[in-house]
C-alpha cells in the first residue's frame, strides 16, 4: 500500500501538518493540544512508514510559535526518528527551522533538538518581529 499524504490545517491549539510521500514535511504554528500524544500519534506512525521507503532527500520545515511540554516531547520523538532515518543512509535529512530571535525558549529547544538529532542537517532561520505603522 502506497504512503498517503497527511495534511491538517492549523487551529489555535494545533500546528499545520503536511507530510508528503515525496519527502516534504511541514510543522507550522502553535502546538499546545491537550493530548499531544493523540495529536502526534499518526504523524509518528506516518514517519515510521516513510522510513521503510523514503526519498533520497527529506526536507523538513519547522516554524513553531508556541509549544507545550507534551508537544515538545513528541517533537523530540519525531526528530529521533528523523535522525535514525539519516543514520540508515536511506535519505539525507535537512531541516529549516524558523523561529523568533527573541524567543529564548525556542532557541534552547532547537539546540536540544540538534543534540537529539546530530545527523539531521539543520538550517536555522531567525526572524524578528517587525512593526508596521
């Protein structure tokens, strides 16, 4: 059975999720669901299935605004799987992580993710909030 694309629109508590069999993955928005394990279950399951027959290159785009501790735990698991994928040499995994330059928590979180997934190539994209008159 072919791997299906997963797409979920963002809500005020959950991020936009896009998981494409062509190796393009997006997590964008706030991740503060009450039950993060339930929310991320099929995402981690999809990634496990993708691991069986991945693309040569896997591109991940992360842009999290807010995250609770339960979601952080799921993101750690997500990147642990991506690190294993890279370690298998089945796919080169690259992640572009965009974050607010003033969000110290997210900067520290990204640093800890980089430690969990040392074989994933991270490209950090800090952004600053601009005020418009």
